[in-house]
C-alpha cells in the first residue's frame, strides 16, 4: 500500500498499488513502473448490482458490445485530459460475478520523479467523476450504466446504428439516412456524441467538456 503522505516519488513505488477507498475495494491506483508505464486508475465495476437495477437483462447478453459502448460513454463523461479503456471479465476471483474493468489514465505524462501525492492530485478529477457516475443515486450526475437500460433494441437496430456511424465516418450519409438516424435517437447511448449530434439531439451529458 502506498502512503500518500510521504515525499516518495512515483518511481519509488513502481509496481505498487493504492486502494482508492478502503470501503471500495474494487477501485485502486496502479503506479506503473515510473517510466513508460504510467499510473492508472483501475476500477472494477461488478455488474450484478446494475443488472438488478435494469428492467430487462437482455443487454447483458452482449458483453463485448457492452464494454465497447461503456467505453464510448465513459470517455464522454471524463474530464478533459483523461483517456480510458474498458474490458469485460467473465467473473471476479473472489465472488464469481462478472465485472467491467475500467482503466483511466492522464493524457499528460506523469514523470517518475513526481511525488505520489501530486500524482494522486492529478488523477483525482477522474477518480471523483468515477465515484459520481457509477452511483445511480448521485444527485445531478449522469449514470454511466444508463446506456444499459436503453429501450431494448433488436440486432437489426444495433447494426443499423453502426452502419449509419460508418456512413458518417465516410462523410457520405444521405438526407434519408439522417432522418432514419433521428428515428433511432432514443436508442443511442448517452455520451455517444457522434450519433447524438448527427441525430439532432439538442443536449447530451458531457462532463468536463465545457
């Protein structure tokens, strides 16, 4: 466990781990090796709780899609200066439940000579955001996993949204296809800025993007 009150540097704690909150054991900072492997926040979010909050567990049959969608939404909710990756794991070693592993890091390099307290301060805006957006009870905060509670979509609707995304990327989407996208707007994940903007949705939650 890294003591944040010391004057030690990030490199002094190469390969160490700091639990972010003793009562929240699935969140930690891995300090890297103080060189090219940068400090990162690792947030293991067990999905059993979120599954129980949803009306329809159908979305949990598409685990790889869920990880991809969650990553897109998370990137839109993080403060400026952070990037993320999300991957799915079938089960936790301790309780056997499936979980999503969220990895978040600063886009600005944190040198190995940085005191660990200062490095923690650099990571704190993302840590605070993660606490807020993973708790559905946080007042006036978007809920990261609301994307999993979208109206049930068919495989065809999901495929059509991705097809329209491809047309947008290729800059060849037609007026008719834009109208079709507007008709699918309620199925677009919060934070999917590309599709929400193209569908003409006037407001969508983006933390730290003002």
